[in-house]
């Protein structure tokens, strides 16, 4: 039996999200796309999702990252809750 996780946001995430969504109206759609993934498989046990456990990041600081398009969402998992901590935009010229 699989557990269903509850996805919650922090105030810091909400502030970053609102600011970024003003410039990128597609952002709420990306958040809606990752929410079912985080509810069912936040540890990426199935290995089907672009989720990565970040190294040298302590729990409480967004120890996991999921990619969706140009956006990155960092989150932590505690028992049956997923807490979204940060959202950010990966610039197109990052690796040029």
C-alpha cells in the first residue's frame, strides 16, 4: 500500500511563487503538474520523475529538487507531508 503525501507550501515559497508568477504566467501550470507527483512519489522510488536528492543540503533547507520545464522546486519531506520551500527559474543562458 502506498501512502498519499500532503503537499503544503511555506510562506517563503508563497512569496517567491507570487513574485515569479507575475513575470511567468505559465508557472502555476507547472506547479499543478508536479503536485500529483509529490503526492504519490516524493522520494522518486519509481525513478520516473526528474527528482534529485541534493547533497550537502540539510533537511529543512529543501533537500530535494524537482524540475518542471525551466523551473526548479525545492522541498522537504517529513513523515507524510511535503513542504515546498523554494521555486526558482533556470535562466536560458546558464551554461553558455
